[in-house]
């Protein structure tokens, strides 16, 4: 069930959704720096979660404080929405208090999930708590079903905090028809497989840099298949150990949240009765507001997997490319995309935006060899402002070289 491979990666639970405009209160003309934090409106969320997001503003000049940066920092928690931000005099008469009033987002719910992509329909239900124990931890359990098979998955992610490492545990089981395709979704391989995966990891923040260590186990067991196509001779089991480092910075322009992200990682997969292989990943994001509510989006991704067996080849989604089918399979990818996102309108429930991009991707695999594909993509997305999950999106893409269009629709979670 290859198209569900992204679902267990709950640890990368990053939600890009704007919220309401907010009243700004700043007492300019008074000297002093931020020496205290005051947060109001918390009910379930621990105070340490809000303070951890705001600690970066301690010691800054109050008169030069960027309130958009404060707003973005609170949004980055994923579970809090700023209502008002103010700078007030401290009780000692010298320092300043950064006072933030917040609203907690709904974080405990059953989540329906529905996808249409490359002509395939899949759906399921997840139970999720995106603010478990008020610690901004993530817990999820659920399943997906499609004509190709079914999957169950569960996990828990502890977000950690300042000088406190985070950790995560995930696991899944799937029974499905594995289908690897070419650029126009034609079958290249087809066979039935049972898959088991489990992972555990640690993360430690260093200022804006986050370091991580991850251990994983994956098992693929072949099942009897009627008329298989290019099926592997046997299943495989691999243990993985990997390390990564990432940097992230965000900015709020009053309508949309922009990010600057650089992440890279290395994993060694030790084969048990199968070949061992290496994996090197890189991902970069540069988003910048040209005007309030209008931003440029630049993305790049690299996946290098020498000697990877066909069972563990990846899809183009691994480098954020949508002009190739989700079932497309290759060993190596290098992709880039450039485009714009424009805020359309805002209602009490959230914000609607439209995005367009042009994409190019290099790929290499044992069946298709070396390829270079390029094309255009667009999407309309509705971001929920009061609920700690993305809402729904409609997307289209067109591979120019293959003259191949695609349509996609998603409703619910995206991990």
C-alpha cells in the first residue's frame, strides 16, 4: 500500500495555516527590553509550551519587537492561536512584559481521511490527540482502506522542550497489492505484500537547529499473487539507524505563514537475508512574502539510495514532487519547484488560498533508467484556524513531456 507510506511519519507534523487578524498593542517610545512573559487563555495546554515558543523574545528591545514574529512563534506550536499581543511595563518599572492572549485549538477528535489521486480512491478514520496531556505531544491511531488493501498505524510523539529531548514511537501493518508505475501510471511491477514497520527516535533542539537520531525496522513478506509483474524473488527485512539535522524559521505576514527550512539526514539500512543500502536525504524550503497575503515558494529535495532493493524504492512525494504519480518508483530523485501562493479570503472558520508552481525532477531507477520530467501544478487549500489539523485541498498537475494530467483531492489529516 505504497501510497500510504507517508502516514506514519507523524513526527513531521507541521501545519501551515494562518488564523485571524489580531489587535496589536505596543507602547512605543518607552525604553527597555523584554524581561517577562505573560500568557493568558490557556486551559488544557501547559504554560511551558507557550513560554517555550516565546522565550526567543526575552532580552530583545521592546520598541523594535516584530509582532508578526511573535504571532508566527505562537502559531508554530500548532495548538495555539494568538488573539492579542501587547508590550507592557514590568512591575519594576525598568523591563517590559510581553503579554500574549491565546485561544486553544480543538485537538482531540476522530478524523475522517479521504484521498483521490491518480484515479485511486482511499479513505479511513483516525483518532488523534494533537495536544496530548497538554504538552503539545501527538498521539494517533487509525486505519486506511482502498481497493489495493488496508493499513493500521499508531504512534506517539513527545515534543520535548527547551533543553529537554523529544522522542517518538510509531508502528504500522499493511496488507496490500504493491504497484509500482511509470510516468503515466502504467504498471512496472505488481505483487501482493504484507508489510510491518516500526520506528523509535530521539530529537534535541539547539536554538533553531534540531538534531535527531532514529532507529527503524521494516519487513516485507511476499504473498501469493495472481499474474504478478516483475515481482521480487523474495521478501526482505532491514534494520535502520539514521541521524539528521534541520533548521526552521517562520514568519507571519498577517495572512499567510512563511517558512525557511533546511534539513538533511543519513540512514544506513542493514539487510537481513537481503541487501544493505544507504540513504541520503536533503530538503530545502524558502518562502517569502512579497506582499501581505502573497508569497513566493521555492522547494528543493534530494534522495540518494544506492543499492536499494525494489521493495524499498521511494515515490516522488519523498522530494515534494506532484507531477509524477504517487505509484511512480525510482532509486534516486532530485527535484525543484518554484511558484506562488495567494491568500483569497478569510472567514471565521479559516483561510482559503491558491498556489501554483512549476516543477522539475530528475529520477533514476532499474527499469526506466535516467529521466528528467517537468510540468506545472496548482492547488486550492482551505486551512482551518480553530482546529489543529489541515482541512481539505484540491490539486491538479500536468507532466509536459508525457502530456499526462493528474487530479487529487484530500480531506483530513496529512502527516
